[in-house]
C-alpha cells in the first residue's frame, strides 16, 4: 500500500514538474513573449509557432498561432476543429486603417473571387474596426479568435470589437493571409507552422 502511495506521489510530482516546465518555456520573438499555452474561453490551446512579419527590411509585427494541437500544414490548420487564435503585437507604429486594407487585400489574394465576394460585408466591418483605432503603436496587440458556437472575435488591446463574425469561412479567410498560397510573408508562414525557428532579435 505504501509503495502504491509512493508511486502516486511520484507520478503527481512528475506531472506538476512537466506542467511547470511548459509554463516556464515561453517563446520570445523580437522582444514579444508568447506563452507555450493559452486559454480561450475554457479551451486549452498550444503555441503552434511564432515569427515576425517583415516589410522590406523592417519588422512590422510579431505573430503567434495557437491551436488545439500541433499542425505543420495549412490545410490541417484550416480543417482543425475547435478554438484557435492569432495573436499579433506591433513592432512599429502603423496607421491602423492601412493595416485593415492590407488584411483585406491578403484575404482577397488567397481566395476565389466568388468566395471573397460573399465575405465582403464582414471584410468591410473588419476594415472599419481598424480604421476606428486610427493608429497602433509598437507594443500594442490584438487577437483574432475562432470561438466555436460564437464566431470570429477580434479584440484590440484586450477589448472585443463589436459582435463576432458568424461565418466560419471568415476566420479561415483571415488565416490565409498568413498561411495561404500567397502569404503576407513566406518566412512568417513557415514560422507559424513550426518549420522555422523564431526570430529572437530585438
């Protein structure tokens, strides 16, 4: 009996150590910390990959992709059920309305025209969200979440922006900005899919 109790104690200690280890190993990308796990309305997600969006030689933002489980292919990410999150932190000041336009263009570039046309009302609302914020400064962050049963939720600086976007296709259209056949940044695409080491530079 005592031996069984010792085994249980040892197992519990091992599990606690593993959990502590998980929490103790965040990924730091250009000074931005991405925890190895995140909680999204009760769903436990893990960091799939993180990297930097470059425009020419300039760093624009850091991005981290959180999924229910690891995935190494865009198709796998898009088809995966459950909650998902893109967490973006700005690395330089940027006009928010310009960022909204870039996201809209990125969605359009990675979709068939007919499919994009069906999402135009949502795309316009998303663009307005960013326009309303005027400017995002270095260190400001926003999240794009897929919440099953609710839809796509955009939060800027921790504050949810309006009602969720109900169409399931809308979240995948957003993900294709980074994971589609014409991604915003090929190196960032590989980093988000866990195929490239994060850029740790400051």
